C-alpha cells in the first residue's frame, strides 16, 4: 500500500489542458500531485531556486548521484549547488524520463504538420520550447536560461548501443506522481507529447495538478533517504533554508 504523506484537503487545484503550460513556486513543505487524467500523457518540467534563479536542476548530477537512468519514488532532483529541489514521494508509473527533452517549433512542424493558429485558432500545434519560454518570461528568465527537463509519465529505455526506445502506453489513466519540496522551488511545465512518441497525430493530454501541505516534513524527508548521496544533499538543503 502506498504511504500517504498528506491527509488534509488540497490547498489548490488546477487542470492544465493538453498543450497548455504553467509555472509556480512550490513552497517548502508542500507536495505537488500530478495526475495523468486520460493516460498516455507527458509533462515536461524545469526546476529552479526562485530566490536565486542561477541555481537550477542538474540532471547529470541527479542521475550520477543516484546511479540511475530513470526516475521514480525515492529519487531526488539535485540542483547544481548540491541541494535537493524536490523529491518523488509517490509514483504509480515506476519510470519517468530524464533524457528526451522537448520539441521546438520546427521539429513540431516536421513531425505533425503545419498546425497554424491561422487555421486552427486555439487548437494550433504548440511546442515545448516556446511553451516553456512563455512561462519563463514571467520570472525574468530568457532563452539562455532554458534547461533540460524531466518528462513525467513517459518511459524511455536505453539499449546497450545507446539507442533510446519510447515505451508506448506506459502511463494508465489516473496515473499519479507526487513531488515533495524540501526548499522553495520554481516549477515551469508544459503538457505536450514526448518527443520520441511515435504517434503521428498531435494529441496532447491534460494533467491535473493538486497542491497539499505535507503532514510531516520529517516523514517526507525520511522517504527520500534512499541513498547516502540523497542524505548528504538533503543535509545541504537543510543548512541552506534555515
């Protein structure tokens, strides 16, 4: 049975439509619950320190420090300062992709066709790079600040040859992942198909976001003590936020 880290009603709810984007600060001690409503969705996410935005998610360190090529419950997201921006407490999928990135406008057109606003109005084909940049601009961030992303609800395996393989139908309807914030973290995300998804039709899926206050910060932190490296990074985080 999955451990429940929050029992009070949600602090806030937001539905991000397929192709949509949003950004916000997840406060220290809070939990963000993401739900893949229809299944087969993908959420591309950036993470930064909102108080010093030069500190940001370092995916190479995140993977090397935890000796993994996938992300799931018990894994932390390291910053380039050796702190933990967030950690996964709950995960019904078991695998989230740190490699695939997002598509830009040209790549989106090459994959799905034109999909212009002039023809489709609000149903036009959006792309990950532009969606993230729109949200980043709200926080005085620019193209040079664009980071690697984590693609939640997507599974990409790495073969011995180095070839990436996208695993279709990985996330079932109602799949959830919960992130705990041991420090304030700026979240920038968009809900668009994974770049390696072979589907030729542009059909982004919605995601439900729910915010909770953790019942016990200590219990949440303890659930992330899955490796000595995580313990050290969380100690660095605690020294920073006091």
